[in-house]
C-alpha cells in the first residue's frame, strides 16, 4: 500500500485505500500533541518512580489529597470536553448561538512533593493555556469571525482540550487513586 502526498490549496491529501485530508494546522497540532504526550509521559513515569521512595515522616499522597474536591474538579474538567464536542458540532451546523452557548460553558520539599507539583503544576499550566485559547475562540466567534468555513482552528483547539482531559485521566488515576 503506497502512500503519496500532494498539496491541494490548503489541504494535504494522503492517498492509500482511503483518503485522509489534513491541513498544515492539523498536522502541526497533532505533532504538538505527540510531543506533549512524550512530555507528560516523562513526568508521569518520574512520579511513578519516586512515588514509593518517600522518606519516613514526609508527606505522602494519602496525607495531602482531599478526594471529594479532586473528584469535583475532575468532573468539571471531563464535562468540559463534552461541551467542547457539542460546540464543535454546532459550528459545523453553522449554529453560531449554539456554538457560543456550548463554548462558553467550558470551564517542594521531597521527592513526592517535587514530582507531584511538577506533574500537576504542568497540567494546570496546560489547562490555563487551554482556557485562554478557548476564551479567544469564544471572543472571535462572538465577533462573527469564526464560522463553519474556518473551523480548523476550533477543531485543533478541541483536540488540545481533549488531550488535556486525557492527560488528567491518567494523572488523576495515578496520583489520586493508585498513589493513595
């Protein structure tokens, strides 16, 4: 099965048994998300490695975490991926008001401390970046500068947000369930 690439205006078409069209923006976002997966994979593995090496008397995960608060925050984060998905579908249907409605809903002292705060802190940074970018998209859509004709930006932002949610699923499970 041979794969060839050709440029048609702003899209790259990979042809084999079926066609997959990816714009340079989408290829760039997928490349970025791949590098971010490697980055978070490194942080996660470092956390796992040092998790059980806490020195006696130093804080450990079961002493630090308030599970109900973390569960509530996680529910908000995961439900935001659903609202992003619904907003993206609304944009494809050229439903500006519905898009705006859904998009607007989105909302160390030791080895444990060092790895925990690095892992969770970098995730928080990514959440913050995502919220800022989603707010920019909301503002552009509000000013009628985002339509179904230029949905690629919305799509790659939604990919980023789903990635952030996926990372949180791993971080949450590892830090707040396994690590307790």
